[in-house]
C-alpha cells in the first residue's frame, strides 16, 4: 500500500468520525426574541419546545401572542404544530407553511439558533436561541415547605459542579422530621439533570422522591415532593 493511499484512508477515517457531531439538532428548548411584530402578526412568543415525535416529524409546542392570533387560533395562546424533519441544506433548513403563511426556518451550524423568515410578511419574522440549563449557583429558599411536618431546605442553598456527571447541593435544613445527626445542614450529590433537555430531574432527596425543575431562564428551581406535597418548595437565584 503506497503513501498516497494511506493518506486517503486516514482522511476518510477522520471525516467519517467527525460527521456525527456535525449533524443538525433541532430538538430542544428555545427562547424567542421580540422581533416579530405582534401588532400585525401572530407570533411565537417567549419559549418554544421542539421535540421529535417520529423518525419523520418534529413537534413544535409554543406560546403565541399578537393581534391576529385571536381570530386565527380562536383565542388560543398556545400551539402544537408538527413539521417534517428538515432536509434542505443538509438538514439545517426547511421552507413550509406555518401558522398560515410560508416560512423558512434555518438552524445555524452549531444548532444554537433558529432564524425564521416569513416569506410573505417579513415583519412576522423572528429568531430563537437555544436555552441552556445552568443549575450552578446560590438560591434563596422560600417558606412554602411545611416545617411542622417536613425536613425543609431553609435560607440559602448552594449548588456546585463536582464532576462531569454530578452536582453537589449544600443547604441548611430545618423542620421536625430532620434527623438530629445532620446538625442542620446537608451536602447531597445529585446526578446532573437530563430530563426535559437538562431542565428537570426526579430523584431521592432527603429520603423522599422529589422532582426538581429549573425554569428556562435559569432563575428558579421548583421542588415538588412527590410523596409529601406539603414538603415542596421553591428556590430563587440569589
């Protein structure tokens, strides 16, 4: 085998290895900008969630706002619209009917932004940025957890990243059911959340099953105690 053939084989191996990371990824949660003119258009607003419902289709679930929405959607403020999985531009673009007009959606090369051009009404165009979860930080805990019946987080809770797969929750605790040997504080490792595109996790915490949900703006964590609802609470980023 000559040197030229070896170079060709090595190049092909590198290219084939790199392709999977270059594939378009439309699935996720996106924050919508305010460039769509709500006075004249029915606009996707605030957040949109794109999920894959089958091998050939995506589902867009979103809030909408704008004067024409009332008539166009019979007063509904949300939509659930299926679209074929994009095939144009290597899977990074699709032109389709959306909310009654012809639109072109383009995903950028690193799958972080979607540009929407309304080809019939340019004022109704917009853009979206992928929402990325950030659990790390200090959160002020509210007083909704019932301390008479529960062991509750209290004051401030600090979340740090201790490895590529784990977070550490350091918190003060208070309540009649808190074990005395904890001396009013805990440090609990949690797996980095994977549900809802990284914005949610369901796990055992302080002995009960809890669901933690981070809001898409990364400012609040809602904790629902699935066994004892009175022991649920909320944290706001400090």
